[in-house]
């Protein structure tokens, strides 16, 4: 039994219309959704996985490189004190903030 409602939120939905941090990620069904992936909202782990996959498919790997920053670990300090609100991703210790979408 899951504590979360089993519902997938389309990536087109703006952050205001998505229960960020409450609804479960449709891919892993474990972690809460934080950022919009290609098709649906995802947790930080699945979002980073999807970004890496896109970078691999793109071949050169440069086009999506910036997006990989917004993962479950900070690329600067390697810590996991990171969070996201749908538009921004940030690392608390580094005070690193990245805009993920407008
Ligand atoms: Zn997930
Ligand atoms: Zn950091």
C-alpha cells in the first residue's frame, strides 16, 4: 500500500498544479515528485536518470549537460542536501541554485 495517490502528473502542468513533494514519482513509485521530466513529473533521481539518457541519445552529451546538475546529489559538494520546487533546484550547503524551467 502506498501513502501516495497513484497518479501521474503530465510534464506540461505548471508546478502550482502539482503536489510537489507529496505525490509519488510514477517511475520509481518511492520518492516524491520534484521536477518535470519529458513526459511526467519525476523525483530527483529519475529526473537525473532521464537527463543522462537524453544526453546519451543526443550523442555529443553537451546539449543537456547543464540539466544533469539538477539531480539527487550536488555536482559541486557531492552532498544530498538538495531540493527542488519545480522551477528551481538548489543545494543548501553550496547555496547553488539552478533554474530548471520557466
Ligand atoms: Zn523516481
Ligand atoms: Zn553542494
